[in-house]
């Protein structure tokens, strides 16, 4: 049965998240019809959000916050190496399915990277949900691996 309303989409997504044990909570902040928060099989937190500005679509969102020890390492890099590292990371992420945003936008060193994948009601299936959540969460893991590969494991005790 095709999804026709926001309520149908929310019920479908909530049931899908519950069936897989992903659902961790719900929110309804201003400007949002619904926000369902979950944790994927890999342990990555994600949200499925319906902004009121989208009539027949919703967004899968995941974000990685840069650990303070990695932030310090980024700040300590010389500008040429920093630009090369971040440019390489951006090039890698450019070829991922979700879109990405360095946060804050326009900053020379991001403190987070957010990933988004929009899904229209007409393509809403359990398989599409799984694939798009997986793709979005996989991007978080890619950034974590890139930072850990460059700077080592985050230093414990720093937060």
C-alpha cells in the first residue's frame, strides 16, 4: 500500500524501527512534524525527521562530532596539511550516497560532520529505509576511521 500521508509515513517508519530494535526515542521540535531517534546495528545514532517544509519526503540524518583530541590535532596541523587532509576527506565523501555538511558551515576546521539522505513517500519501503540508514551511518564510520587513521584513537579523559 503506498504511503499517502505524513501520518502513514510516521507509522510505517516507527514500526520498521521498532521491528529492528532501532527506536530509542521520539521528539517533535519546532519546525518538525516528527523525529524518530535510533541506533543502528553498528552503534551509530541516527534520526529520521520530517521537516514541516517537506510535503512528501523525510530525511535520514546522522552526525559525527569531532572528538576534542582530534580537534586539537587538526588545529595543530600546518594550514597546507590541514587543507590537504580535509580536501581528501571531502573528495571521499563527495562520492557517498548521503549528502554531507561540515559544521559549522564555512569554518576552517569543522567540529562535526552531518550526513543527510532524503527519501520521498513514493519510494518508502523497508528495504529503502534500511539501505539509506545504513549508507548514512556508514559515512559516520568512514569519518571516524579517517580521523583515527590520521591521529590515532581519541585520547580518553578529554571530552
